[in-house]
């Protein structure tokens, strides 16, 4: 079983997800700068989701780099991850069009939470299949980022009815945590080049 | 003739099919949880179709893995399969928006039936081209799943005007049959690694 | 310059073209079989265009198989071809929604004509770059299909205001001409395997 | 870190951007040639943006050809470029639907400006990672085109409220500057084939 098509299919789905989100930014009827104003929350949620999908693509890219063989469970765990990510354009559109009001804000977090759980499952299946001494197991180490993110999402979901800014701020915080260069896998790979 | 582009093109089409289906889940105007309620049938049909396209991608991936040469007939049989799969977003949307009412439910089955026939034709053309002692011929064996699925679809189509739950249950059943790990090709390939 | 990304990008664009056409088949509001009736011309034009894009993908696949090096002119001639093909969803939708009325029928032909000219230019640039004794030059020979198609499109365009059936019939005829297995390149390649 | 998936993902996103732009050309309700007339500005802006995305794909293709290793910064700089390019369908639609009126015309330039800056950042990160004696550094030389384009965009943005034709003319001019075959990278690569 080779991983080439798994990567190609995932790249395809992620590329489409990241691009069709822009279709939610509907061309306004007016022709003045003021006509763009109602689009600002839609645009901001687009930026946030673009970064999230970018992070997933980036991490997926690094994780798959360590994979040597693919089995049925990995294929389905990957599809499960893509399923939750495929809902991002919908929740992004709903959140943006409703100016980050509580329920859409919470649902956005639910989809991010489910995606992070799906990623965790995929990661564990790969480690299970490749052994606890494998490259990926070494690279993620204690996986603090991976464990703290779902907790932060839960806090954001719960607090969205109390303070929208606090909840939204957490989503930005999680994105920043992941944006900070994560040299773990890169470094581990450099030190332990995979043998093909 | 190499199979690389056939796989790349099929991956592209399947990735787009699976992702544009989500565009049928239209962002609601309201901002409350209750505003999502009318979307539940649309969402459920999205989940079902996502799994079906996932199964086709999975099976296509395994089948193509055994292919060594591609000819014109295989290219067109593959396009024929993609044609029927490309109609899934349409029938999914129609079925979901009409709360699984009889006619859309039956049409959903018709498209699944045609796709399964197209898959059968593609599979047979590959076996014909590679020989009855080929990897794929060995791997599928009696192909019970492949033969029972069209029959189940026919039953589901016929019964959709009698009982929508029964008919819908069959679509879920067929998906489950295919979701149960099918180790045939995987095992056969492990035992008979293709010589490139 | 390698041809890998040229193929990947073309596959991507063709996969999207062939799939977004299905978005023109709008989900009807009613839930009966009769509600699908107005969609019949839209569906028929979808089938025709699916076959045309399939033929282009198929021919592109074969032609690129003979290419050894890619230069700037080939990249742009390829983008020029993709430009005209990208208009197919638009003219397909317009033709289908207007029940094959004269002007949309003629415009459909204009886009097919321009695509065939763009294909001809691309083919000639490849031959020019690879030499008249190259694989592609041998394979296409006198290129009767390539030369007769634009003439047939012109006849179809001109006759669409006289008889829609005659004009539409020609589009079907050209598709059939190309669907008939064209063993030229396949055979020539088998006899002269490319040296990589 | 290999560059294969970076190219595949970028190809996917660019292929989708170039193709979904065509969805902005909405199928008209009438069936006469006159019904297409309001679409002319939309079509012209589609042509311009198609060429721009084509240029970016072309340049990206050439630039990536010189890349030997990819790191986290390059991945994100590439996503940053794709982000600005992903906004092209939106500004193209807005500009076309408003017949090139000043504000949409200026915003079109802003997105092109940001994309050119993103491209510049990506290019510099690659040179930084590969050394100033690298293939890309040699190939781009003084990078006159890359430096003059942002200046021209700024002029076009500023002048869009004074003269729409002048501003639009500059966008066409920049496209032409890039369309003129840029043999730099091609020639440099031919003279210094990358060692894999």
C-alpha cells in the first residue's frame, strides 16, 4: 500500500476546502468601499479558517512524511479527519454572516474540536502501525499542543454565550500556538532520515 | 500507458465531488440552534454520501494498485464510473432537501446502482486486460459484496414508495457492508507483491 | 523543465471543469418525478459536455505521454486550451437552460471550435519542439480527426438557426468520432516506447 | 522535506481558483446574443484574471523547479501567497459586475499588489534557504519585473479614481510584461541542471 494517493486525495480535498470558503464572500451589489463593510466579519472568519486549514495541511504534510505504510484503518481515519474539515466552510460562513454571534461561534469550535479529535485518532493509528519507537512517535513526543488544543476549544465553546470576544480570542490563540514553528517533526526527521 | 494520471484525475474528481456536496448545506439565515434544525436531513444525507464516495475512493485506490497497464477501454470505463459518481451531489441534495421522500430516495438508489454497475464494468475490463490469474482476479475472488450490492440497491429503490425507513436502512446497510474492512486485496497484495 | 506539474495542473483544472458542470443541474423544489422533467435538457447537455471534457482529458493524456520536455510556449498553449475548456460549464448551462435554442447552441459550438483550435496549436508546438520525426508527429499522422472537427463545428454553428436538431446532431457526431477508439498514439507508443 | 506535496497543493489551489472564477459568469436568463452583452465586462475581467493566475502558476512552476528543500517558513510563505491569490475570484467578480468602476478597480490592484509582495517574500525565503549563489538567485538576477510590478500596481490603484482606462491599462501592461517569455530561469536551469 503506498501513501502517494492518500496524500494526493487529501491535498485535493484540503485545496478545495480552502478555496471554496472564498465563495462564501459574496460579491456585494454596490460599488463603493462602504458596500464591503458588511463583509468584514465574513472576511475575518475566512482568514481564521484559511489559517486553520493551512495548519492542518502543514501538520498532515509533516505527519505523512513519517509514514511508510498505509492500511485500511489509516485510510478511514484520514477520511474521518477530512469529513470534519469539510464542514469548516459551512461553519465559517455561518459564523461570519452572523457577526460571531454565540451559537455559530460555538458550532465553529465544535467542528474544530471534532477535527482535532479526528487528527488525534489518525496520529495514534499511524503510531500503532509503525511502532512506539517510530519517527512520528519520537517527533510528537508528549504532544502538548495536540492535547491542549481540544481543551481550549471546549473552553471557547462553553464561553461563547458569556463573551464572544473571549471565545473568539481562544480560537485565535490556538491558531497562533500552531503557527509558531513546530520544529519537532522537522528536527526529528533531519536527525533520523526515513529509510525508503 | 501509465496509470499515474488516471489515478490523479480520479482523485481530483472524487475530491471535488466529496467537497462540493457540502455546498448543498446552505448557510441558514437565523443565528440560533433551531435554525439548523431544517438542515438535519441535508446533513444526514451528506454524511451518507461522504461515506459512499469514501468507499469508492478506497476501493478505487485498492483496485488501481493492482493495475499494471491502462488502455483506452479502461480510461473510458473509469470516466463512466466518475460520471455516475458526479451525480451524487445532486441526488444527495434532492434527497436531503425533501426529507427522504420516496422519489428522491429512489433516485439516490438509481445513481448508486449505476455507479456499482460502472464499477463492475471497470473491474472486469481490468481483469480482462490483466488475465484471470492476475492480482485483481485473485483478490476479488467471488466478489460477493460487488454482486450483492446492486441487488440491495434494487430492493431499496422498489421499496422506497412502501417504506422510506426500510429503503434508507438498506443504503446504510450497504455502506456498512463495505466499511467492514475488506482485507481481500490488501492480503492478496501482501502475499503477491506486484512486480513493477 | 519537467512535464509533471503541467499534467497535474491540467488534471486539476479538467477535474474541476467536469465536476462543477454538475452544479448547473440545480436541485428542484418539488419532490416528484415530474419536477425533474425541466432538468432533462440540462442533464442531456451535461452528458454531452462530460463526454467532450473526457475526450479532451483522454487526448491530452495521450499527447502529453509523448512529451519529453516542456517550454514556455507549451505551458501557455496549454493554459490557452484550458481557458476555452473552462468556458464549457457556462455554455453548457446556457444551452441546457434554454432547451438548445439557436444562439446558445451556436455559442456552445464556438467554444468547442476555439478549444479545438487551441488543441491544434498546442499539438503543433509540441511537434515543433520535438521534431517531425517525433513520437507525436508519427502518432497523429495526417490528423484527419483533428482537421475535420473544426469544419464540423463551423457547420453546426452556421446551421443552428436553421435546424437545432441538425446542429445538435453534429456535436454528437463529433463526440462519437473521437469516442471510437483511436489506437494511433497507443499503437505508435507500443511500437516506439519513449526513452526516458 | 520534499517539495512534491507543496507543488501538488499549490497546483490544486491554483487550478480551483482559475476555475471557480468562471462561476462568477452567471448563466443569463434570456436566450439571445443581446442577453450576453451585460456579461462582457465580467468576461473581460475573467480573461485578465485567468492570465494573472496563469502567470503566477507559470512563475511558481519555474521557481519551485529550483527548490531542493522545503522548510516551515517556505510552506507558510507559500500559503500566504495562495491566500491573496484566493481573493482574485472575489475582486474579479466585483470589478466585472460593476463595469470597472473606481473602487472595485482599485481593490483588484490591492489584491494583485499583496500577491506580488507575497511572491517576493516567498522568493526571498527560498534564496535565503538555498544561498545567494543558488540557481534561483542566479536566475532572477536583479529581478526587474518583480520590482517594477508593485510600483505599477500602486500607480494603477492611485489613478483608478482619476481614469479607469489608465488604471485598467496598467493591469494589462503588467500582465503583458510577464507574458513576454522570461527565459531567465529556463536558461539558467539549462546551463546549470539541478543535481537531485
